[in-house]
C-alpha cells in the first residue's frame, strides 16, 4: 500500500485538469503525441504526415516543448509522474533512459523489436537505450563529442593535427594570440556539458567514471586526477582557454570558434554544418578530430543522442511502436538528419547516397563513433552527474585542487551508489 | 438577534474562504510534511517507504545542504540589506514634488515589472566575459586588464546574483516606502521643522519611526522572497561554479524533479520553512522589544 502513496500523491498533485485529445477528438480519430524541441519540429513534420497517410484515422501531434533539454525533461517528468496519457511517445536524451525506466514510465521494447531490426542500428546508440538489460528506447539520432580545429591555421604554421594532449597544448599555445584568438574553447559551465567534456578527456587518459559491470568508481584514480588537471591547466597556468570557458555552454564556445577567435573547439556534430554554412567566416577551413589521448590510451568522444520510447501510460502502445518503426526507418533518418546535419542512428544511413550528398561529413562521423564513451546507466544518474559537476566546477574555479575535488566526488558517488544498490535489492519492493 | 447568532453567521460567511485556504494552502503543506517522513526509491516505479526522521538526519549530515543554506543566508542578507538601504534612499528622492516626477518614478519602478527569468538572461549576457558590457566598460576605464569571468568564480558569481537581485527588487522596497512616506502627515514634519530639527535628525527621529511599519512589511516580503530565490540562480548561474550559488530552493527542486527524491526534497522544504519561521519570530520579537523601548 505504501508503494502506491507516491503514485497517488503524484496523480493528485500534478494531474491538473489536462485534456486528453485522444479520448475526445471524434470517435474515428486516434491521436499519437510526442513532445520535441521547437527547432526539430519542421524536420519531424514529413515523418508525421507520412505516418498519417499510411494509417488513416490517426493524427500525429508534434508538441513543441521547451528548447532546453532540462526543461523538456521536467515537462515529461511532470506528465509521467501524474500517470498522464497525454504523451504516447517519449523523445528522450540518452541520460533520461535509466531514470524513466527505473521509475516505470517506459514500456520495455524487447518483445517489440526483433533481433534483426536491432541489427540496423549503431551498437553504441542502441545500448544507450538499455537499462538493466532491457531495451526501453530506440535511437533516432546520435551525438558524439568532437574536436574541431582550424585546418588553415595549422597548415600555415606547418603543424600536423594533434593526437595527444601535449601536442594540443603545444599547438594551441603556438597559434593563439589571446584575447583576440584563443587556443582551445570548450564547455566548462557547471552543467551536463561539463560532464561530457570531462568524460572524453578522462577516456583519453585511460580512466573511467563508474564501471558499468562492477559499479566501481574510478574518480579518485590517478588517470581521473590527471584528466581534471589537464582541464585546470587549460584555464589556469599559461592558459590556452579564455577565463570565461568555465561559464560556457555549447553556443558560447561555438560562437567564438565560428567568429574565427579560437584554434580548437570541443563540440557536437551540429557545429559542423553551421561552420560550413554560406555566411560562415571559417567555411572550408575546419577539420575534425576525435578527442585527444595520452600515448598509451584510446581516444573517444562522449556519446549523446536522442531516441523514442513508449510511455507506460499510453493508450495506444502498438500504434506508438508502429510510429517508432517508421520514424527510425532510413526514410525517417533522411528527413531528420539530411537537413540538420545530425548524426543518424542507423548504420545504413551512413552509406545512403541521399544523406551522403547532403552531408559528406557522414563518412568521417561514423568512424568518430568508434570508442565513444557512454554515461553510466544508473537510475539517479542526475544525482551522480551533479556530484561530479560540482566538484569539477570547483576545481576549474580554483577553489580546490583536482585531487581533493575528485576524492570528494568519488566518496559521494560511492555513498550514492551504495544507497541505490541497497534499494534495488530491497525485498518486496516490486510492484 | 442574539450576539451568538451574529457569530454563527460570521463563521458561516467565512467558511467558503476557509475551505479554499485549507484546500490550496493547508493540504499541500501537510502533504509535504508527510512526504518528508518517507524514503523514495526508484525500482520499477516510484516507491515510498516509511522512514521516520531519517531524511532529516541525512539532511544534517549533508555537506551540500549546509553549503546551500550558507549561500541562501548570504544572498538573503546582502541583497535584502542593500535593497532596504537603496529603496529608502530612492523613495526619499522621488517623494518630493519636482518636474517630471511621474516619469522618474516610472523609470525607477521599471525593473520590478520585468519577469525574473528574462532579466536573468539579460544579466547573463551583461556579465559574459567576451561579449559582456561590464567587461567592456571596465576595460575602457582601464580598471581590469583582461576579461573577467564574473560567473566563473564563486565570489564574483555570488556578487553577480546579488547585483541582479538588487537591481530588480529595490523598486519593490521603494514602492512600499513611498506609500509609507505619503502616509506621514505634513503637519508632523512641519512641527519638527518649527522645533528646529535639522534634516538628518528629522529623518532619524521623526520619519524613520513613522516608516517602521512599512519597512517591516518590505523586509518581511523581501526576506521571504530572497530566502526562496529560485529563478534568478537557476537561469543566471545554474547554481555554479562548484555549487557556490546553489540556493536551498534550487537544491529542493533538483531533488524533486531531477532525482525524483520527493522524500528528501520535502525534508529540505520542511527544514527550510522551520528555519525561516524561527528567523521571522526572532525578528518580530526584536522589533517588538524595540517598539516598547521607544514608547
């Protein structure tokens, strides 16, 4: 009975008199609805209209949520917490999967997506939709952290593209002339993006955050300290990054780079098509690398990406699955990834002549997905991320040294995992 | 009609209002108190288990909570203190009749009319290190050598929060104090002038005591609002860097929405309200004893 207290509270507190279009609109029409960022809506229109043509009597409602990922997560959270059937589909970020799945808000898709169908997707993108061995989300597009560089500046100086952190620092230092042109810009604000930046630098140093199999925490290991010390070095002694980099998100850093005011930029694939746009001052002067590494380690960008899951409260789960199948088909990938330059989640999309013609960068992008680093699939991922964010940010701000920051982060992360682990084992907690 | 009839009628007439208040205020408060006694787990559903006072024990051992409490106290103290001082000064300035008084008053009150989220975004750009106005101005004046990342250092980020809050909320204090000033009869001031009291003693001994009720109202409103500050830090700094600007409300929100930890979020809220109530009681007692001394 106690288990239902929360659900009852949630329903009571949050189910404001929301209307359910599915139930009300004429007897013959069924509505499928999903919420997405306003910027993506135009590219989902053809996908939705095609589905409506193939399924007479069905309307697909593309609801524009907030543009910010966190705010859309809050909107979905409020709706799902209230067991509200408004959204049949959840169009979610990789980091939402564990939380939503653990809360019981997503239907498991294991029986709905065959082994053969799963084979169509990039393995890393598909794995990002799994939680505790079950699939909850089918990938639509992926993201991977990249290192952009100014090909023209490097060529003029006769320097090869760097591979190691040391080479990056040396090249950045040689080519920068701050504050007009900085060596290396990235995302150092206290938010999820800081985690993404740190994770790929961590991978390049051979370290890890939380081991998915053993749940071991690697934040106080020497590799993790070295990775944070590298970031601190970028901003502090002999800086190659502007002091404000500790307040930057993606756009602040991209603008500096696109204005020609930075040699290296860490960002996602979307920055490529913007750098190549007709009015870009750096058009055709940009190259892309995986993130740096130390000599004996592997380089890999942080894996991001978006996919579709079915709400546990949807009244039309079968129809929703049919929509997912359509949206994640090659045609759907063309609609969404062609005009935007987003990285597709399907393997055949990377050999598709239509998509390659729209975005020749795809050939490189597929290779850059190798060794991508996933974020740990723990139910309270947001808490794990906040713990690390705060300590990374404090070290970057110079309030604490890297070693002490990370040993505090490791201690708090272990305490958190212990708590949530005990909870998975708690007897009689299944509903 | 007997007097008890009158009382019954009054009670009857009050009932709808009381019921409404109970529904929208009392029930949610009791619900939060109840939730703060539960532990919430994520396991194939959002599951709540009875935990007694465990969440409060966890709270008192939670370093992050103590930091947010310190941040909130510092933010509340400094921003409300500045707002009270500046608010009174502005009110005194725009109280007398002068040409274009209406326009000046409107101008002074303008910041208060802006939605906090919107003005926070604007302040974010003002404090931006590369494109911001502040760095540009200070650079031109030769006061800083390179760009300063105002929102990137714990001290300056908190300063930025206080500046933005003072900019936005001083007009509120001004408005209340202005109303208070208008309630002071001209004859009283005239009498003080005739008795030969100079401007400062006149303000200190006559105006200020008469303003005390308005000042208390402004202080109470601003104190409670600043203590619950959410939108400004959420938009301007996101609680960073390193959690240096995370307020109690922001932390409660993170627990509710991002960690789905309703029990702990509620414990933070209950503890916060308890502390604020204690503070308010202490302040009222102080004001009360001061008042008696003055009489």
